[in-house]
């Protein structure tokens, strides 16, 4: 299977469904892929919202108790005045969540039919003119 990211043709070895976004394993490393930057942002928001609900101790360890206290008091911390404000910011810059290797959002120019078929098993149906990739 092949995918073209930012004009570079890359061979895809495997496609994995890790819950929030599919991951492709390629000759050039692993990438999260999303139908659009907007979808990636929504999935990033969902990731953090799920952590708040399902593992609040881990969330507190990551953002810090001081930040949580500031948010509770409405003072603001980490450039946000509340958890909702922080989640809004996360949603607007998905590359900060997904592009752990280089922090970049990359355009997917095209993908082969076999890759589209694998992705269709994960709910990807139709065309994806705004598809993006994030190097892990």
C-alpha cells in the first residue's frame, strides 16, 4: 500500500485502529492520520476529555494541581481560564497532540485503493480531500 504525504510517496506496511485516530506504519515511521485538521482537533479534545472522566489522577499529574486550582477559581493557568477553554485550545492545534515527532501537520495528497479499503473498515468512507498526517 502507498500513501503520498507532502508530495512524497511512502510505502505503508500496516494500518492500526488505536481508538482516536488510525495509525499507519510506513517505511518513513508511524503517522496518525485524520480526515481533516478539524477531525484531528475533535479527536484530541475527545482524548483529553476521556482522560478527565476516566483517569482524573493521570490528568492532574499531567496538567498539575496548581493549574487545576487556578481553573477552579477562574484565575487562569496554562493560557486558559478553565478546562473548557483549555480543551478549546487543544482542539484548535491538533498537531500539538498528535505530531509527537516534529510538531507538524502534513497534507495527505493521495492514497492507494488498498489503503482506502483498510481505512473503510475503521469508518473512513468517501473522499478525503483535506486528509492530514502527523508523524509519531
